[in-house]
C-alpha cells in the first residue's frame, strides 16, 4: 500500500469522525455481503479505528447458543442448517444491544439486517432509540467474486478466546491450532462446512441480496470491491467512509 496515500485517507476519516462528534451526530454503519466476504475482519478493525462498538449478530447468536439460553436453543436449529433465525428473535437481541449506552455515538453493525423484513425492523428500532438525534447512516456493500468464498469458509478458523479470525490458506497461525494474539485454541465454526456453506449462500441470494437495491434506492448505499488482500480492502473501506 502507498504509505502517503494511506495516511491521507486516515486523516480524512479522522476529520469525518471529529466533524460528526462536533455536530453531535450518531454514525450508524451497516454491512452487506455474502458469507465470508471479509466483513468480519474489516468491521472489527473499523470499529477499533472509529472507537465504535462492533456488533455482529452471528457472534451474538453463538454466545446465546453457548450459554444455552432459550433464544440460543431456538436459534441453533436454524443456524445448523444455514437458514436465517426468525426475525422476531434476532430483532429482539439487536434492539437490546443497540439500546446499550456504548451505542450512543453510533455502531458498526455486521450481519443485520439480512432480509427486507429485518431492514424495516432496523428502521423502527433506530427511530425508537434515536428520537431527534441526527444520524449519519450508511450501508456498505462488499462486492466480491463468490467463486473463492467456499474455499475461504472451509479454511476459516477463529480463536475461541479473543475471536481473532484466521484462514489456513492465506492467514495461517504461526503454530497450528493456536492463536498468535492470545494463545487461545483455534476452532472451526460448525456451519463452516461445504454443505452448510452452500445453504448459507442460497439464503444470502434469496433473502439478503435484495437489500443492495433497497439501500441503493434510499441513496445510502456505498459499494466497495472486496476482492484482494486485507490491506487493499481496508484502504477501499476508508475511502468510502471519509
Ligand atoms: P454469520 O456469523 O454472520 O455468518 O452468521 C451465522 C449464522 O447466524 C447465519 O447463517 C444465520 O443462521 C444466523 N444469523 C446471523 N445473523 C442473522 C440475522 N440477522 N438474521 C437471522 N439469522 C442470522
């Protein structure tokens, strides 16, 4: 990456963040894209950079499953098949999470909405929480060549302790099965198999992809080319945020 260009973009994004803070504006960013398009890696990094909470519905649901809550037990039936969890269940979890005090300046939302019905729920939830607060809302679409994604999924591992994401094909850990960052054990998600991945892609095509036009028609969609390295995609992401 060109160092000078990168510093310019970082400065521009910092100006954007400061300006929003000065105007008391809330920043709400949502992300669209097929499974394993790299949203998780980029949005985690972006949340840290913008000092906003990273809210990822997949992880919230997996935490419910681990804790064996009624919501988790219900959600598991759908996740294990690669289907969407019922809208009422996921909307309730999201509403609780977005009502937290740490979301008062905004949020980075990864994995919600995933259907037109959920998009309408999100508008309702935001309206209820925000009242008269000024909001900058953006939907960022990760446009990617889907042929590479099944291989990405089956090679994906994540740290059971800190959540860091690895890929055995292009971002392998230094020691097999161990997280470079915290030494935690690396595990594979149960739905990261070839068969369930296919079902997740079908769900994406039917339920989630229509949101691209939905947000385009509202004039809030930004698309980025999500092919390439983590650094290349990061640079493009900063370009659309600024
Ligand atoms: P992810 O970690 O984003 O790949 O999500 C894993 C799984 O969690 C998905 O395949 C769905 O079964 C479920 N899930 C995540 N987000 C949602 C959502 N917004 N609505 C319904 N189900 C979801």
